[in-house]
DNA sequence: ACGCTCACG
DNA sequence: ACGTACGTGAGCGTC
């Protein structure tokens, strides 16, 4: 079936304008919105592969009534000049790309889209409408999908709605959605709506009656009196709103869907213009015009040493060698791409054995060949390297440049930094899991996959290096992230020993407890049910048993611990559920969950990921060793099964309040710095200042409240969050915060400045120059923007702490190696390092840990590290 | 695939 | 008027 894509021009341009930092070309022409628009459009063309396409624009340039810009429609605040000047540019470019643009005097773009989409559907096309606006949802049908690109954490994801999608979200059909909108109104579209009826009321009424008219005729059946009266008193207003809200699907558009046939869009004219706009990363898309693709077809399969040897030799002296190591259970090979433009895949076959390939790769490493690879850590078993100078890691570079991406595969990097669309793993190996490419895989596919990987690595190195320089992150790349990769590799290799039999026993103990609780709970409830199902549990507690505390989540009742804890005093039976939950969690996630990862060496070799978090922390998976219980005694028991090997002990070192100390340093607040220099107990000192009591008279409660405030500050305080945490009123929480900022004026100043700077630049920065983009700061949504502000306050602090720990780890690992000690880092838990230390090395290791961790950074307050020794993780912590 | 819940810093 | 503390990962149930 043919695919017809319709783009809401102004809406997408507007989104692009706010989603892309403002910039100009060297002529001074603003181009950011055009750039963003093209990115979105290319993404759509790649993913939807449309046969037909058109872009609709509103005819009238917006009129300007107010100083401040709000949105692109003329009825509202005016469009910013920087955006307005880009409208003709994108139109011209689209024309040069032979893409149909449509505008109709007297009608809105919505009407054009509505009309064309329905015509397309009638002609048997599959229609996709691309818009940032929810208004268009009324057009959805079984063959018309409304696609709304969303920027989530800097990533654009697309929400798609057909009839079913709209029904799921709003509980009404797309046509009924018009009535919903008419009732609730939309200030941004100048639809008045019915005063007193909001989104909730509107959906309730329309899902019951189907239309405003029908609801009016049966007004006596509207159960909510407020809604009923609102409708009765404003019926005319509602009808007028409906007219305004309805998109005209019979506007006199002249072009037919068939005339929107998508021809070659990568024309000479368009390329010319792309060059003038200076969208360098997009030039490659027009490759077919300028030159043939310099990579595809240049893939060469090599299966004998006579051909392979000289290739490895050439690679030794090349300026840059993209390399990829392919392996699955039966295949093995290495692909290389360097100066001469060819990409070679040397695969295991005949005389080319696995050992031969490994030896040749090691030769390259030892010869200090300038290798570029997607991921050093995953390949270091073969690279066998700890020379941090010679190998470039493109995934780590890409992560530093934008830590918000979900993946850093070669295809992502090609798209982002080379403006190229290369086939991804899933496209080359359809419906195959990455970990297990089948042994009978077609050799051409392996060749293609391996060569694209090496090619992208080769190509991307310079682009990434350049960007790292531009963003002043080359230093943190070279001196923190890359050395860390090797430290993490060693840590993963080391693994941690776990007493499997003890873990099993622990699980059995939990099982006994769970069974008993289960019986009690069934007895109280009167029948059996799945306690693990929040849905069933909610229905039983709040439905059948009629406990107070109504709905909270979208899907039903909330049964979270915080809700249940409030019920506990009045309904002791609820504690059984809480206790059950606790035991069930411990059993499934930890007792049973960890057991499957214990290897033949009695150790767990978890993964420590370096390209996941937004702030720069590392993350832990398969299993997660960074969330092993510690707060509750029963959970803490698990830590006793983590043990050092024979002849070793554990040494645990953790930073004391590193984030607050960083806050003291970065804010340069005199009082907080003084508090750290004079008091051991920072929370008590804070309590004393905030509550105006002498230090000695601070009560336990005051101290713990002050502690909560301290945490809150680091998280980007909000009165709501604090009030929730402390179970106090928002008013009280507000007062606490006020008093806190009076006590520490430097902190207030610093946090305000963090937000201000982040808004100016679009990202926040740590002490060591690590950046985190915060796209939420420019969101039109108040809540999102507030989230962005909290992130702007928290990220530099959390991120700097992460940087410091990374530096410490590198230095600890380095000194252990230099001194030829056999002790090894086995775990990192954000502010804690666990070392498996040989008994005769204990004193030395303690010193190495404390010294390197405390000296990892020089702040204007001391960094304090607690070091403890024990025979299991619990004892050492 | 996604939401809920809960474990950690 | 609205719904929030920051950063993660895993297991489970539900769709």
C-alpha cells in the first residue's frame, strides 16, 4: 500500500526552533529551526519510506500583538523574528527538493491536512500526519495515523495515534475528540470552551454521550451537577467552540494526493542550498549527487593470510584505523577501515584461524596503531591493552557529547555525527538478538555489519574529536573516561565472590516467611489472590475491604509503600502486606536474582556501564550490584554472602557526604564551608542555623529534618518534595527552605546561578567540564521547565561527585598496579569502593584508597573518606 | 512494551 | 491550575 506523509509545516518548524539551540550560518541567517525541521523530516522519510509527501503551511504570517512570543499562530503572541525569518527559507528548500508545499488562502494548515489526509485515505493510501499539535487527533482513523514527535531527554521519540490510540488516551473516538476539545476549550487556539469544564469533565461527558448535542439533549443524565449546569448555561458557547474546533476536511485544496508523489529529493539545487546554510552533517545525504558512496561496495572479504598480512601491515602505519571485532558462537573476524578507503573483513576460515586474527590484532595494538573502535571495554579481552593513549572509543566520545541518548551504536553515531544512514544491526539481521547471531548467518550480512562498524568508527573519529574540542571535553575524555574504561574492564574481570550455599539458605528462609504471610493475608482477605498484582491488591484493599485512600495512578489504586504505611496504624493487617512485599522483593530480586549470575569461579562478573547516565555516574547491570540492600537489617543480610576469596579481606572506602561538600565548594558559601571546617556533624550544624538553636541543643528531630533539607537542596529543592518527604505541610516546607537559604545565602545564589547559566547555554557543567544538556528548560510546559530547573541544580553536583569518584578509581587502580599489588577493586557504588585485598597488602591498600580518594580533587572543604575492613561486605561497610 | 513498586546512592 | 524532589536497574503483572 502506498504511504502518504503529511507534515504540519509551522508546527514542526516551531518545535524544531525550540528543540535546537539557536545558531546562524556565517551570513548571520538564523538556521536552527530549518536544521531541526530537516532532521525531523529526514528521520520520517527514513522510517516511513513515504511514496507521497506534502508539507502544509498557514498562509498568513503571524500578526503581532504582544512583545513576548508564545506560539506560532497569529491569534496569539507573535513569532520571534529569529524564527520568522526561517519560514521562507524552509519553503524554498522544500521546493528545491521537489517536495510539495501547500497553503490555502482563507484556510489553516490544519484544514489542508485534514482534506488531503481524507482524500489520501479514500484513494487507498496509508496516511501519516506529522504535527506537534494534538488538535489533529480528530483526523485519526484506521488508515490515518497522527504522529507527534516528542523531545524526551533530548531524544526525539514519536507518539503515534490511530483510532485505537486516541480511544486509549482520551476514551473517545477521534471525531468525538472534537467535542471534547470544544467543551474544555483551548486558549492557544482561541477556542473558548465551556467555563467550568476541564479535560476531565469534557472526556467524561463525551465518552458517555458521544457529542455535545446529545449531551445537551440528555443533560439530566449528567451526574456531575457542576458540569451539567456549565453545559446548560453555555450551550451556545459550546456549539460555537465546536465549529472552531472542527477541522475542515473539505477545503478547496487543488493538489491531489497523487500529485504529491515523492521524487528524488536530493537534488543539485537543494545541495547547493544546504551548503549555503552550512548544514555540513547533511551534505553526505546528498552523496548520490556529488560522488558515489565511498564505502558501500568497498567491502572486501579476506579469507587467507596472504591477503590479510599486508592489510594488517598497512594498518600499523595508517593515521587512523577503524576496527571492529565480530564474534558469535561459530564466527569470528575482524574488520578494518583505513586511509585507502577500502573496508576489509578478515574472517575465520581455513588458515585464518581465530588465534591468527587475535595475534594480528594484538600486533596492531603493540605497534601502537591508531585504532578507533566503538567500545573498548567490550573488546579489551582481545585488544589486551591498557595503554590509554592509542585507542579511540567512539561510543564514549558520543556519550560525553550527549549523555541523554539511549544507545550509542554505530548507526546512531553515523546518523548524528556523519549525517549518514547506515543499516543498523536489526536491519542486517532481522529478528535476531544481538547476543546470538545464528551460526548459519549469511556471510554477506556479516561482511556488511562488520564493515559498516569499522567504517563508521574510522569516519567518526575526527568529527567526534573536533566536537570534543569545541565543547572543551577532550580533557575529560582523555584523562577520565578512557582510563576509566580500562579500570572498569579490570573490575568486571575481577568480579566478586559470592557464597552460593549461603545465598540459597537465605532464599529458603525468606520462602518460609513468605508462605506464612501469604496464608495470613488470604485469611484476612477472605480468599486467595495475587498479592504481587498491584491491580488485584488495590481492588481488594480499597474495593472489597473499603479502606480509605482512593485512586492515585492512571490504572487504578496506588498500593505503594507510602500509601500503605499511612493505613498501617488503623489497619494492622496492612503491615503484613508490606512485610510480604519486602520479603518477596528480597527473594526474587536478590536471593534468586543474584544466584543465576554466579559463575563457575563462584564469582559474579556484573557489567559496569559507562554510557548510560545523564549525569556521568556509572551504572551497574546483569546484575545490578549498586542496589544491594543496606537500609533494613533483613535486606542487609545479603551483604554477608559477598565475601573475599581465600587469603583476602574486603576493604570498603566511602566518601562522607561528597555531594554536600561539592555544594559547599561550588557555591563557595561561607557558612557551609565553615560548618565543614568546624563541625563533624553537618546536619546538626544545619539544624542549628536553620532553627536558630545552639548546636548542643539540636534535637534528633531537628537534625533529621535538616538532613532532609540538605538532601532536598542537592536534588533541586521544591516545597512539595520536601513536604512529602517529611510529611509536613507545604507551608512548613516552604518556611524550612526559606530559613535554609537565609542561613546559607551563598547556596541560594549559586543554585539560582546554576539555573540561569543552564538556561543561557542549554546545558549544565560539572567541575571537570562534563556537560548535560537540559532541553526541558525551554519547554513550553511549566512542569517540564521546573523539572529542567531542578536538573540544572542537581546535575553539576551529582556529576562532579561522579567525576571525582572516577578520578579516584583511576588513580587507585593505577597505584595498585604500579606497586605490583594483587589487590583489586571489585565494586563501585557511586561514593563507595570495595576492594578485595590480600591480607599482607591491607595496610598499603588502606592508605592507597584513602589518599587517592581524598586527593582526587582539591575542594575548599576537605574530602573525607571512611575506610573499613571486614570479612564480608556487610562487615566492611 | 510499559507501568508499578522498590532496592541503592 | 497543575503535580514535582536527583540519578539508576530489576522483577512482576498487565496489555
